[in-house]
C-alpha cells in the first residue's frame, strides 16, 4: 500500500468518567516491557493475512489526536490517527470483557484503493462491516469529525494523555462538562 490510511475511532456509551479514563489507558499506554516514562501508543490493530496468520501493529504517536466530546452528560471519544497500512479489523480482545457494552465505530480510509471501510462493534463482536467508495467515505469521515453544535469538545495530544493520572483526568472532565477546559494547556495544568 502506498500512502497513509486515515483512521477514525468513535467510542461511546460509557457508564461513568472512570470508565472513560480506563478505556484511554487500555488504548494509549506504555509498551510491553517499557520502563517508566517510555510511553508508546497501543491502539492495536490486526489483520488476517493470506497465509492465515494475524499481522498486528500500532499507530505512530506523532499522528494521534483524541477529541473528548461532552454532551448531555455523556462522553464520546474520537481518536484520529494514521497507519502505514490498512489494519481493517480492530483487535477486539482489547474490549473484552471490561468494555463489552461500549459502542465502537471504526472508519478506515485507504487512499491507494479509494475504499473506506466502516466497522461497528459492541459486546466484543462485529455488528456490521461496510465498504464504500471514496466520495461516500469522505462524507462518513466528515460526519464523524463534525463537532457538535452543542456540548463541549477538547482535543488532547499524546503527550497530554500520557501525562494524566486518574484524578487529573477527572478534573479535566469536570472542567469540560462546565465548558471551560484550559485551551492548549496540558490537562495536568487544570489541577
């Protein structure tokens, strides 16, 4: 594949704010065997190759952005990232059993083929898969990236995510709920 694959991962139906933090820590966490401070992104993807073996990989931290949307007392996470090849299928083991109730939508737009794949997950299972061509894929992408007309939104970089502990994240969500998160500053500064 040539070029980068654009990925958007939308996650909703969280039960509480602690669960939001726990999900972020499951998807953006230190690498296996990494020491203190050696964070690397671990939104894991897998893809079954023709030989029957599963190929896995991680996204590049440089391209990770996380939008936290707070609307009607509900939090939705939207991960934006690029991958160097098309990890069409999520490694859904990440979401079993702790996050079975979450609603997860993954969009992967592959510029080399012009195909966009949409996959919905809930209960640790694939609910639907759909492939659409470039123009319709762009419409889906724009819809996922559109900010709500009401509610509050904040974007977090990988460094900001990595710097948060549970209490700092709780404070961050509290400020976001009130519509006054610190602009551009790391969440740790709000405490």
